[in-house]
C-alpha cells in the first residue's frame, strides 16, 4: 500500500510526543519516517514506567506514537554524527525536531544549516513556547505549556474553590502534533508551487491558547468572567452533569431549548414543569436553575444510564456519558469510524483523526527498536560497510 505521501522521506529527530506524533501522521499516509534517536534512545521509551501510568505488557505510548518508523541512532553532539545526518538531508523532504532554538546549532541542525544542504527541505520545529520572544528557549511539556499556561487548567476546575485539574499524559501533545502536521502539509503544498522548503513551527502554548480560544478571546475583549460555581448551582440546568440511578454520570447539553425543553418534559413524564411559572421561559429557567437542578437530579436517578441512553436519543436530546477510559476504548462507534482500528500484530490501536475519502491509510506496523535500521539506512545513502563499521566503532551509531 503506497499512500498519499509515498516517496516522501521524513526524519523524526524529536523526542517525546508532540513533534513525533506529527511524523506518525505523515507515516499513516505513506511517508517513510526515520526515527533518529541519540545513543541511549528517546526518553519517551520509558514514560510508561513512570509512577501513576497504567501498567501493561506493552510499551503502549511508544507503539502508538512511533508505529511503522525505521530506527536510526546518531550522536549529534559529535561532529561525526552531524556529518552523517548532513549526508542524509539532501534526500530528505521533512525534518522534525523539538530542540529549542539555542541548542540547534550545537547539534548541527540549525534551520539555515540544513536549508543550505537542501533548499526544498521542510524544517518542522515544535517548541514549548514558540520560536521567538523571551521564553523561546524555555523547555516545557504539555502539562506545563499547553495545559497550565493557556488557562485551561484553571478553567476546568470542578468549581472555583476546587484545586486546579491535572492533565493526563499527551493530552496537549497530540493536538500540538496535529498543528505541526498541518504546518508541514501546508509547506509541502507551497513547495509544490514554488520549489522551496523552509521553516514551519508550532508550540504547545500556541496550541493551548487556540484550544482555549473561546475564553482567551473573551479576555482579550475585556469580557467579565464569573467564577465556575458547583454543579448544584450551575447557571443553566439544561447544560449540566447528572447522575443516573446506576451511578454513572452524563452531560446534558440542551442548547435548542425551544424544541428540546418540551421533549425533555415528555420524556420525564413531568408536563407540569412546563406550567411552572419559574420555568416558563428560557430566561426564567436560567434564573431558577438552582430549583430545577434538584428536580432533574431526582428524575434521572430513577433509571440507569443504559435505560436512559435510548430514551434520550429517541427524544432527540443531546447528551453523552462521562466515559471511563476503558469505556472509551471498548466503544463500538470508534471502531465503526476507524478511530480505533486493528493492529496487524494483534489487538487494537488509536488511529490519527484525519481521514480522506478514497485514501486508505498504511496499516500500523510495530515501532522500531533503537537504531534497528541504522545500517540499512546508511547503506541506502551510499555509506560503505567500512564507513559504517568505523562509525559504529567510534560510538557515533550508539
């Protein structure tokens, strides 16, 4: 299976999640992706063993974000390793890094250095805080730059008095990877028109601000913010969390009240609520949300979510369960859309969320062992066996 990007060569010289995930999506559509790691490997290989992470028999994050890549180990801290990379660059279409700007020259990967070797190269940089400004060289993870710094962590507290909500691994990395993928593909389109590559970049902070754009724009426009109240005092009873009789939570989101409020009354068998003066209009229902919420609490406690689900769907009421991650992984709908697809080695894997009608993605393949294709990649680029042996003996290849 060739794929849209068949013939495109990508060097993924980044670590952890965000930037490598952009290369993974290119590989999903047929690009050849070389995973360039330093001696000792990408520290992402060890993330699944960190305290608090799910324990399993596979290195599940590595399988997800580095599927199908070819493994190459080079020590870019040494001139000999840089020289090897520079011999690969003329035949490379996309170079991906998450090194901060101040470190690139010392690794031999400054954008202008690689552009001199290949003007058609798309140089894709992912940073925590951006390419310019006083924090351009500040390191960060998605938990700090995407989640905490963007305002998202503060806004999703259960209520204003609750502590900030912690993120989970990779939550901001994959959106940032999508942003970088979009920049790469846009630059490839420009290259088709002009013949020129160039630097493209995305950051965790920029992506976090875009994800939180509704609220950030409100702040930019001087809007007045109201601290988030507890669930029981939510300002809109029809957009709120409720607990079914089985103990499962679900989110009700009835934005079209003109149609959905009467449908909800019919479903709950409480037409008298429609005659209640406090609930007669949308404005009154919001004014008296504190009185309506306990009524809905009592009504929804009468059945389990498995019973409510078909009834809510049939009534045309917008809602969904607050799924556990096990629920999300086992659901039928993501398998129907291909969001979760079979892995040829057995089991299932999460697919990248981009789909093009008539274009099948490359089946997921196992991720590389460190440097597994080093000799093959170098031989393809004209390195002789003696050169490869010399580089190996010098420790340049790990």
